[in-house]
C-alpha cells in the first residue's frame, strides 16, 4: 500500500511524515526504513528507525532509485514500511516519469507486501489522477 502526504514546499509535509513514522514504530512488528536527501532529521527519528541518506549512494536516475529500493527490501525480510521524504528529489521524479515511477512503486509495494509512505511536493490539483486515491494528507 502506498500513502501520499502532499503539499507545496514548506507546508509541513516532513513534520507529518516524521510524526507518522515515530507513531508507527511504537507498535511495529517489523523494521522501518526512512529515506531522505540528507541526515537533517536524524535526531527527530526514533533510534529504532533506519535512516538512509539517499545522496550517499550516487543514484542519478529513477531506475537506479527503484533498484536501490528493491535492494533495501531484499536485504531485510522483516521490513514492514519504508518512508520516502522528498520523493520527487530522491527518486529523480518529474512530470515526464511520475506515472511510470508510481506504477512501479505500486508493483513493488504489492509484490513484497511493504507499506510505502511518501511526501511529495505537489498540491492536490497537480497530482496525477491515478495517484489521488492514495493521498493520506494534503496540505
């Protein structure tokens, strides 16, 4: 399942994402990973959550990002959820490939039974129709 936290830059998506992941970890039966573009939020996350700075891994396009995501999943059979902050940036997603990347994320999530929660810097009306049913919060 994919959940989306949407809103323009600076609207508080990361705060919502951090609150959600820190609440989930309290009752999690599996492990949780948080992907971000830097280590800025390291001290705001529970120490039970694995923070990965995607910029450290020299990823340069959306295919490499999706492969990286599958690599994380393949290394942890107890993985329950992955949180993706700044999804458009870390995933190299733009208007031309957003539908393709989202469809692939959906396949990955369903196949491996992993929950994905992504923050996306788009307003509700900018999000493609096929993604709108996944919106959890729109700021």
